C-alpha cells in the first residue's frame, strides 16, 4: 500500500506487519514507554480481530509499533509507540503518517485517536499533523491518583490531502 512505502522511512528503517511472535518485544517497549501499558491479551485480541498492526524496525530491530482499527468509513488509532530511547527522531511522525495513509487507502473518511492531556509531546505532534481536539472522554485512562481524561482528536481524510476536522 502507498502509505507503507519504503521511501517514507530513512535507510535501514521500515514497517512490517506485526505477528504474535512479536508480542514479547512489543510488550517490552510498551512497558518502558507507558506507566499503564497494554497487556499481551489486548495486543493478541487486536491481531485476532485482524486490525492492521505494524512493527517499525530499524536495521531489523523493532523500535516501535502501531495498531489501527478501520470500520465503515472511520479509522481509529488504538496505539502508537516508539521505544523511549528512540523517541524525538521522527519515528512517531512517520508511524502516524503511515497510519493516516493506510486509513485513507482503506477507505476511511476520518481518523480518530485519544491522547492523555498530560502528554504534550504527543498532542503537539497530532496537532502538527492536522488533528483537532473534538472532545474529551472523562476518566478514560488509569492514572497514579485515580483516572485521567482523554482528549479526543480527529482529522478528516480528504482525497490525497489531509485537513483538519472541525470541533463538534
């Protein structure tokens, strides 16, 4: 698919489909990156459901991953992560752009995601790539002192270009 073209990544880096045999590596990255990581069961369920799930590799070594859900004309980014020691080098942006392109290729008219308000780096990336905040999900995420809201962000996927989605 065009969204997963090798030229979207620097030499030595690229995407491949996630397999169940990747889950030990994915879980190790997930546990280093997030205080409340997904479980093996969640990843396994996503693979069993046939959700597009990708491993980002650099010189054959997994350094990130992403999971997307597409139903009808909507896509939802379920998880996107780069190992902490490789963050800040554009890998997350490349993963995000690949997911947006894949969603468009699969016929989605819009794409959604949730993000913690306490993650300003991710919020800035999503806004920079054309996502707009369209709402909040109260008490969506577990947090050290209870629960944390989620910002709901979305983007319209229009033709070959992406544009921002107006707030609700």
